[in-house]
C-alpha cells in the first residue's frame, strides 16, 4: 500500500549528505536559471521591440535541446556523470558572467545575444543529460522516487520566485545584475557539487560510434515494455496539455479579459497546482502505483483543459488552471520516476536524455500547433483539441497498462 503523506523519506534525504548538498545547490541555481530566462526575454525586447526576435531567441534556446540532448546522453553513459555535470554548470555560470560584462560595457546586440543563447542551449543540453543520469547515482535506489518528486517541487517553486527576483533586479539595478546573479548562483551549485560523491558508477567508459550508440538507446527505450509507453504518454501530455502554460497570456486576456493581473493570477494558480502535486508525490515515498498516476495525470489534465475551455467565468477558469498545473507536474514526475526505476544503468544517460528532450522541447511544438489552430478556430477550441488528443492517446495506451506495471514490478519489486 502506498505510503501517502509519509515524509520519513523526505527527512532522511535531507539528512543525506550527497543529496543535501546537491539539492541545496540546485535550488539556488534554479532561482538563477528562471531569473535568467526572464532577463533574456526582456533584453531581447529592449534591443529589438520585435515579436519575431522573441521567437527567434526562444528557438535558439530550444533547438540545441532537441538536437544535442540525445547525443549528450551517450556521453553521460561513457564518462563520470558528476564531473560532466560540474563542468556544464561551470560553463553555464561563465556564460552568465560574459553576458553581464557585455551588458555592463554596452557591447551587446541582438546577433550576439542570439549566438550566446545558442551556446547556452548547447551547454544546458549536456547539463540536462548529465543531471538526469547522475541523480540516481547519488542516493540509494529506494529514495529515487522521493528525490525526483522533491526536485519537481523545488523546480516549480523556483519558477514562481525566480522571475520575481529578475523583476526586482532589473527595476532596481539593471538587467546586467540579473545575469551577474545567475552566474553567482551557478557558482554556488558548482561549489556544492564539489562536496558530492557518487555512491555507484554506471558509466561504461565504452568508446563506440556516437550515433550508433544514440540509436541503440532509442531502440532500447522503444522496445522496453515500460519505458516506451511512458515516453508516448509524455509526448501526448507535452503536445496536448503542457502548451497550456505557454498560452496563458492569450487565455487570461483574450478569453477572460483579465489583463496582466489576470495573467499573473492564472500563472500563480497553475504554479500552486504544480507545487502541491510535487509535494504530494514526494510525500508518497514509493514508486508503487506510479503507472496508475502516469495514466491518471492524462485524465486529470484533459479534465482541467475542458473546464477552462468550457467557460468564460474567471473563477471556473482558475479552477481548471489549478487542475492542469497539477496534472502537468504529475505527468512529468511520474514518467520520470517510472523510467528511472526501469532503465538499466548502462543506458541511463541515453534513455533519460530522451525524457529531457521531450519534456523541454515538445511543448514548444505543441504551443505552435495549438497557437496556429487558435488563429483559425479560437484559443479555447484549439485547447480542447489538445485535450481530445491526450484523451485519445490515453485510450489507445490502456492496453499497455498491465505490461508497464509488470515491467516495473520485475525491476524494483515495488510498483
């Protein structure tokens, strides 16, 4: 029976030296990362006043994730994942300091920003592969579900606090201070990671053909009875549900007529749902029932989308937004736990890099599809289409449910 509302594992993890140093450093770094996202967007607007360039800079950040992350997963399976992660965080911090210097000395222009954003996207692609593969090596396997859920909660908290920090720094000191703050936050993370030691090493040290190993990882994931279906569920949620967050400005103002204050309220409510879902997942302390949660998140997200899109009543829209925010976190967290508990250590980097690529890259594609459709049929109708797509995938994947549960049970004896 799942240990609902059990915080014993959370307390134990917080006392675990490896995890405490990692989570403390990552929390500070996530605040800097979210502050940096806001700063890059605002800097783009200040330099160009162009919606085209806002999209171009977003593309520059996203494209390396889609293209490079699977290859980065191969490297994460070959080398010491902790050292790889330390190097990536140090390079990301150096990037932020360079950005701050260029701004302070008035040497930045839009093309320089575009090039530096591409570079940052490449660094973060490698960082994502290293982080996803490394975290299970820091702790005992029984604590992996709790660790992933705690990370999800902190990520969503940082998503709320980081932009507020950026807004304060930009308005009081200037946009360069935000990048300086981000660089310092990465520096703190690197220092924390110097105190970390891996409990086990899964890296093979193998030196084969890069692209052959990349496709080997994809084949492994596709053929696995639990991981393959989990990725399909993740893709469906990323296309049909997660773009909801990207389209909130149009929903809040264009549909509900609530303006910027309404947008802030919708964002806060979505964040609250995400945080509550992450805390609940961490409190469970087990991977038992994780497949049921992955499937349930599809139903929950679709329900929330229908609630939002069936009305123009503000408080009803907020209710649906809360549900969608929770469902997005449940979908991402449950599929990551399922994959981490099922994957063989030797291919963990390659398989989890697929998770990182889908989790970060596919929602942007979904936002484009729903956004284009919204121009023709209206935003609420287009969002309902995303919910319908998610529901169809849910129904089609029901036949894989028992096989997924059996595969995870065989792997860790808990699900």
